[in-house]
C-alpha cells in the first residue's frame, strides 16, 4: 500500500480550522499540518482548498443482517456510509435472530470482518431473560449494551422493573437506551385505531408516540442511572421536554449522555403531508418547536452527539397503510449533507459539526485511536467539497432498499474522498474494496 500526502486542505479538527497538509503512512496518520514534501512511494492528492475532516462515527445504525437482508446488509449499508464520510458504525442488536447471546453477537462481527468497508462495532442486546449473557460482554471489544425501554419487536422489549434494576446496577459498560414508554404507546395506538381506522393519516404518528411517552421513559432511565451510577447514553432524543434531564458540558465529563439524530433536527410534523410513511420513525418526528430546541441544545453541549438511527425498509413495506408500515428511515449516506445544509444556513459551524459527528462519539464511547486527525491515530480521513451540489436520486443511492426521503433534493457539499485505516476506499464515485474495515476497540 502506498502512503498518501493530502495537500492544500482546510483541516477541521479539535475546534479549529488550519490550512496545510496531512501525511498518511500505512494505516496511521503520520503528520498533520504544515507543508509536507512528497516522498518516495507516496501518492499525492491535492485537496484544492477543500475541507479535511476525521471520519464520521455513527453510533446508531440498523443494518438488518442477519435475517432481514431483503432490506439491507452490512456490506451495502457500510458502503453507503463510506460515500457520505462515515468510516465507523455501531450497529444495533435487533436483527433476526437478535444478538442476545455471545455467539449471535460474534456472528455479526464475523460477517463484518469479511464484508464491511467501514470500521465496525456491534451492541449486545438486552431482554427480560438474558442478564447472564449480557454480563459476559467484554467492554473493551463491544461498544455497549442496547436496552429497548420502549416498543420494539420480538423479545427485545425490556419492561420488567427487576430486570432493569439488575441491568443498571450490574452492567459495567455503557448502556444505550431507546426510551418510549410502552404502556403509553400501546394505549394511544389502540385509541387511535378505534378512532381513525386502518387508513389513519401518518400525521397522527407523533400524537401516538408523544412527548409524554418519551419523557416518562427517558426520566426512568436517568433515575436508574443516577441511583446506580450507571454509564447511560440515551439515543435519539426527540422532544424539548427531555432536555431538562441533561446537563451542559464536555461529553467526557458526563456519566449520562444523549444524542440527537439528523431527521429530528431536519424534519417536523408539517412534513408528514409531503413524505408520509417515508419519515415514520420511532421516536416520532414531532412539532417544529422540538427541532429548534434540539438544535439549540446541541450547540450548547446539552446534547452530545449527532447520529442517524439509519433503519431501512423496502419501499413496498413503507408503502403500506399507517398501522402496517414499519418505522425507520434510511439516512446514513446523507447525514453529512444534511448537517452541511445547516452549516450553509449559518446554523452550525464546521468546528461544531465535526465535534458532534466525529470527536464526541469517540469520547462518549471511549473509542481507541479514532475520531480525530491526530498523529499516530488510525487514518480515517475524509475530504469534503463544501460547495459542489449533490442531487439525491435513485441513481446515486447505495442503500440496498434503493430509496431515500431526500430524492430530488439538492444539497450543497459532499464527501469526495474517504480513507479507512489509510486505505482510499472511495474516490469521486469509485470504490477500491480490496481492504475491509477493522473492529473498533475501546479504552475502558
């Protein structure tokens, strides 16, 4: 493998922007900044004044493998992320069968080792019956434990109070929770089905999965974490009300952290009239007051991470009526485009964007040697042209499901080159799949 020197870049890293070069030697970053001369056995890439950022780390994706590969696969979804600058993902356990024991968890790692173009980690799953398996998980080799404290599928809902006490009091690693109160959601689902019937409009989704359902569950998770001193990370915060549960400050100083997903920042309830089932997700996209509050909380460091909750379904599945159409949106390929849209509107700085998509996930999960452009770190590096327009179409969507809610939309800015562990995987629409990503390690 030839070494690479990236010349004439605007390097966005560690809350500053500097102009200079970056030297990749093997799978590591050798030097950052200044003028670096071309050396033997070295390829030069001229960034032409474009941005150079660390690879994005997405801590919440659903890649559907094993068991649901008609929707997505580890290979296809990781590839889609690469085109959008995502070099590391953390994938959820609600596959088929769900990753509820160590053997099933290892099966996913084995698939990724052979097929994923991006770096990877997988959450161990919790249920009401598998605490012994959960406690076998090695915190240095697994990103965390996923607990569905709200509606899920199969046997992954954890609603037994004794089990929750056991999990929060005994599990030594990070616990990531999906928080929606099951009783509230079930009651309101039944009421709305009786009232409106099977043909109910999708705009009712945030009324069923409402603010009360989110806050009731999130507040329970926070109270358990405080009671037992648990390392808690609450996924996809969607309401202004929940923000009262979190403190401002650096993510590395917190035991209770949280995140916001791109769709909860970008869409609001008015968009159901245009997109319908295509933006049906859990937690629901809600009134526009929430997205304004979520963005403000992100900027003042009350919310810690930007993620996607990438969750593809086939267009045929999503085209069904409200009560049959599954929840979930494919988002991974365009998360950077979405956040660059906020940047071009003057609503977020490049430094903050990189902090929340690259640095903060690394700090939150204690990722080893990734998330920054630092000498000696793995060379997960992305060149971003912030000005060139990208129009989303079926022809340039890499998800296996083949669709996106953004089809026909034009975004300003896109990733042009993506390096994973020093290997140029993506270059202006071309892929070099000769090397695969690595299993992520954690400093715990």
